[in-house]
């Protein structure tokens, strides 16, 4: 079977961007709220992880690539 592990917009991109935003935001607040927001950010990554698993890809590898891409590009695709 043919497999391509390119990063493509869609398929969990919104959830990964929201996760990144929430993780960054959680670092700015103290206490238990930081943990709650961080947990919600992690929960959002379940969607792209499940999509990777369903497609037969290594979810950890793909999610690391997605995190790296979202770290390089600003909001709405701006550098």
C-alpha cells in the first residue's frame, strides 16, 4: 500500500492550532487553571492522533511534525 506522511491542511489542523494556542496561554497563568487548560489542549490532539491511527501512520511521528509546523507558522498561516 502507498503511504504519504506529508503535512496537509485539514485533518486535525484546527485542533493542533487550538492546542498550541491553549498550551501557550496556559503558561501565562498560575495555579490549577494552568493544568486544566493544558489538559484541554492535550485532549484536542486526540482528533489528529486518531486520524493518524486510522490511516495507518505512526501517530507520534506525525503529531511531532504537526507541532513543529504549527510552531514555525503564526496564526492564520502568517510567518
